[in-house]
C-alpha cells in the first residue's frame, strides 16, 4: 500500500535493521525498542490486522516469530519472550500494517504489559463464556 510505513520498509524505501526475510515475511528491529533486541515480524503483503490475514500467512508469521525468539534466547541470554500483536487503535496499534512484536524479557526488567490490571469483570466470566463461545 502506497502510504504505509511498513510497506515502504519492506520495499526498502525506508531503511531498517532487517534480521530475516523470505517471500512471505520480513523481520526488522523496532526503531523504539522496549527492550534490547525487540523485533517485529511483518507479512510482506499489506493487511491491516491479524484479523485480515489469511491463515497461511498468520502461520508464517508465528513460525518465524518462534525462530526469532529462539535466537534472542540464545544470543541475548534473555529468560523469556513476549509475542504481542496490537489489532486496531483501541488495542494500541499505531502502524496499520499487521505485525507481531517479539520482545526479549529478563528477570526483573520491570516491563509491564497486561499483568496486574483489575477490570472488575471477574464475576461475569460465565456470561462471557456463553457469548464468546466460537464453536
Ligand atoms: P504498534 O503500536 O502498531 O503495535 O507498533 C508499531 C511499532 O513500530 C512501534 O513499536 C514503533 O516503535 C515501531 N516503528 C514505528 N515506526 C518505525 C520505523 O520507521 N522503523 C521501525 N523499525 N520501527 C518503527
Ligand atoms: Zn503496509
């Protein structure tokens, strides 16, 4: 897509630190990393979110993310890895081209994503089980 930042990175119109590329995906380092080695796995075709991605490309993305995570564990000696995908603005998506964050984690690095949030919905879980059943 013409005016998409990540499409421009994929076409090498904008420079980035690429650590992997094949016919389906490219992986580059986040320009504003939340931790060392923070990488983005990005499908080459433009889709806005993971909900738009064909399943086969979604599989490509997660398979490559696993390889990136294994490399981060080995080379950075991190103790864990977060996969994070923000879908749509309400979920914090800033760049409207689907991408999976692969974030190395270290004991006591003090990063907080979803832990510790109190929604107050704990008494309604049964209701949501019915509403959200996808079978
Ligand atoms: P989102 O909030 O959409 O899930 O994440 C977008 C990510 O893209 C952010 O972590 C941001 O730092 C990163 N980003 C934004 N612009 C650029 C850029 O020009 N180059 C690179 N490498 N990363 C970018
Ligand atoms: Zn794009």
